[in-house]
C-alpha cells in the first residue's frame, strides 16, 4: 500500500504562510531553494552529512532528493523497503528519512530491524497515518521522530537538523575497522594485515571500506556499483571484477587464509575463514 494521496512537500492551505516554505518554483527542474534552506546542518568538521531517503513515491522522492541536496546534504535514495534496509545497514549514513508504507518491507519493519541489529542511526519516519496510535507505533518501533503528511519541507528540514544535532552529540565516531587480522584506519587511511602495510589506490580503499563495513554479509554487484562508484553502471560491466581482482591480490596474496570471497551468482563477501 503506497501513501500517495496525501503526499505533499508543501504546506496545506490552513498552514501559516512561511517565507521558507517551498514555492511552486522549487519543484521545477533547476530551480534553487531559498537561501535560508541551503545551509544544511554540518558537524564540526564541515563535512556534508549523508542522508538515506527510503521513499517509493517517485515524485516525492525526486523533490526531497533535490531539496535536501540543495540544502547541503549528500543524499542516497532507495525506492523499495528491502533495498533501503541493505543500504541502511552499511552504517555510512548520518540520518535516515523513511516512508512508512513501502513495497517489499514497510518502514516500521526497517527501523525495528535496524534497532535489533544495534544500528542507532537517527531516523525520521514520514507517514500519512497521523493518529496518536500511529505515531506511537512509529516511535516505539525505533523511530526518533515522526512527521505526518502533508508537511512543509522547512519543517522536515528543521526536524532533520534536530536529529543530527542529537546524533552528533551522542554517537561514537568509528575511526577504525577490523576483519580478522585486516585493519583499516579511516583517519590516516592506512591499511594493514598482520602488521604489514597495504598500499591501496583511492577507489580500492573505498571498495575495501565498504566490504569491511559489511563484513560477513554478501555484497551484490549492484550495491557496490551504487555505493562505491556513485554511478549506475551497466550491471554487466567488468569494472567490479577488475577492482576485486586487484584488491584480492593486495589483501590476500601471501597470507595463509583468504578474506575476500566470491559468492557465485550472488556477489562478494569479506570474512575470516574459508
């Protein structure tokens, strides 16, 4: 069931006029948002925060991706519940914006699964279901905030900024990743295995980082193309095979046990053991 009938990013006619509410021009291609909506919340390092939007309504998703990007955020989008859950488990996002009604897996199930896996990424739930019981269910499922449709983008942005402020104050920062004897320092960008330094090119480093964040999981080619290359390549391209082969040579060659495994017909997995 898709909540399209009440989806809007503009205030209703009863809402008080606001200078920072999106105008009709904001939804047209190439139109810029008002200056006050471009600031975007940044943490102390002034690095753009990364947001995952899980929304199946194409029009609403396109608007939010554009508006959030123009507000200074880096935005990834998933149109299906299970795809969104896979992306959210990477731990690479500063916040999630999740529609409640989604194909494949509903938004509350996504949030509950993340919390069960001890993933505490701040999450804003969007829904046309605005009764008290519905809002309570969303928050008890693990949502940090709940915004009822229709809404003004300015309110969504303010709520998102509040979540990010709370998250930056309480969430520990991951600076090192480890799988068996393979270690990655995200600050110095050094990689070592058994104390031996491994020299990686920038793309190889990003690929290994993604695999390490998903250690023990099967990572598909599509996940790698979208998350490591930031581009929708032809799924039949051999760019992944080439980079995986080079990475395998660097992290596995000369060591007794391989860590990078090919899962035939599925993808790849970084894990200890055979």
